[in-house]
């Protein structure tokens, strides 16, 4: 270890001694896919019991209203789980936000359900890295900080949402509310690489469903009276795809629609994801979408309704974010943990937090790998490593009030 204070050394000892592995095993044993509402409620209750060891007001918050487009173009309401929200010392001089998610990409019907040791220090299982390991790290760090003489200088909110893996549509407003006026934020996604490298700048992400409404007709007798929604959707896909450029990726993901060969199809749904690196590129992408919708609707004499939007704004590294990364890197150096960061093509709640003007490091979770696959794994030694990194980072942020 490097230059740690007595208070920091005590917090390191406390954080490293927490039963994180047992917590991960218990939490990951319960399926909490984003659509598994009973499983999410069970995990929320388990997390509520564990986080009740911290002071403050602990609540389960309902999600906001969310809708989605069905393959036939109908819009339906989508239910999401409740979100765990803890508020501690809201009047303290330094206010932080710590976030994580309880949902996983593995639904109740997914074959990947069981924990399995890959070797004596590597645990495989659904959500062990992304991010039930990160939640254990967060809790261990906070419990260590609460036992320190600096605790009274620090206030914080913890938000653990139930829908991060599907873009946080029902918890985005809660994230924005919790981020308000915070000095900094830490999010417990797993490290970007198994060696512990953090994710730095991230692109934004927009998910769109375009509902195209044409007019049916007999394909042989009077096709000229029809308005082919599938052809219009294809034309729209090509025009939006043409907006791609350096710093803006476009993925035309799916087209639903059509029917019998002898009927001009009157309905189609086009799904597209766009990822802009900057706010300027996001604005350009939105303008290109609006222009394409108007031009294709006019050229093909169809109706087009755009559903969705840019739910994850771009997250560039500004000066405040670089300062926070530097603070984490110094804490890592003093703990003997080299900390690096690099841009990532992925998105997370860190995007939403940064858009609120709050500097955030969003990969404070465990080391592991192969997330979103049946080979996901957690490097067990990273539990105490990352818990101590968080504890020292939080204490140094608290010292700002000295």
C-alpha cells in the first residue's frame, strides 16, 4: 500500500472483511431478469435487508410509465419492477450518488441459471459480475465508510434500479432526481476489462421503432391502389443507415410486417439503434431521422410514427470527470491497484448521470468478464479489491468538507 491515512487503513480492513462472496451467491441464485417481476421483487427485498445496515431512509420506489411497440405496430404498456432508494444525511456538506441495478439480461426461461465454480477463484453465474458483485462491493464500501470519523461529513443516495439492462426507461426520472446537486457519482458496472480497466467516455444510444402504415390491396388485380408498408420501411432503413459517419453508428436491427404474397402489406415496424459520440452528433442524428421520416412518408404515401428516442445521452470525458477519474486512480495507486481507463462502446446509467452535469465513474464494480453470455464470470479476488478502492475514494471525497 502507498500513502493511506489511519482512517483509510481502518476502512480498507473493514471493507475487505465484509461477506461479499456469500452475498453474491445468495443474490445471483434468484433470477432477476428485467421482465421477471416476482424475481425482481424477491431480489429487491434481499437487497433491502442487506442495505438496511446503513442509516437513512430506505424505500422501494415505483417505476414510471413505459410503453413499447409490438410487432404488429400496437403500442402497449410495459411493467417494470420497483427500485431500491436509500437517502443518508441529505444535509451533509458533501453529497454523492451511488447507483447499481438488480436486473440481469437472463430471463426466468433462460437456460443460464446456476452458479458454477470455474476454478477456485473464478465464479460463473448469471449476474455475478453484472452486477450483483458490484452491489456487494458498494455495500461493503459504504459500511466501512459509516464506521469512519468522516461519515458525518458525507451524505449520499443509493439507487438500485430494476430496468438498467433494458435502458432504464422506468427509472430514468428517479436517476435524474437522485443526481441533482451531487458532487460526484459512482456506478457499479463491472470493469471494462478483466484487468480492472475502467470505462471512460461512452457514446449515447437511441432506440427507435418506426410504425409504418400503408394501404392493402390485391397484389395482382389492383396493386397500384396499395401502399406497401414493407417497401417504405426498407426505404426508411436505407435512408437512416446513410446517416452513419465517424462518431455515429447506425444499426438497422429488425423489420416486422408483411403477409401473404398476394396482398400488398399495409403495416410494418422498423427497429433501429443509433449511437452518437457527442451531443452535436446526437442532434444531427435526430435531424436525419426527422428528415427521413418526412421524405419517405411523402414519397411512399404512407404514415410513419416514430416511437422511442435517445434514452442514453453521450458521455464525453469533461474536466470534472477527468478530475474524478484521477482521484480514483490515486486511490488505486495507494492501494497497489493500477487504475486505467479507456473509451467504451457500451452505455449504462452513467450516461444519464453525466447528462445531469454530475461527474461519474461508472465501472467501480468487480473484475470479471463475458457478461451478457452464458459464460459470465466473477474474479472473486476483485471483491475486496474494488470494495477497498471505493471506500478510499469515498473517504477522500468526504475529506473535501474538512
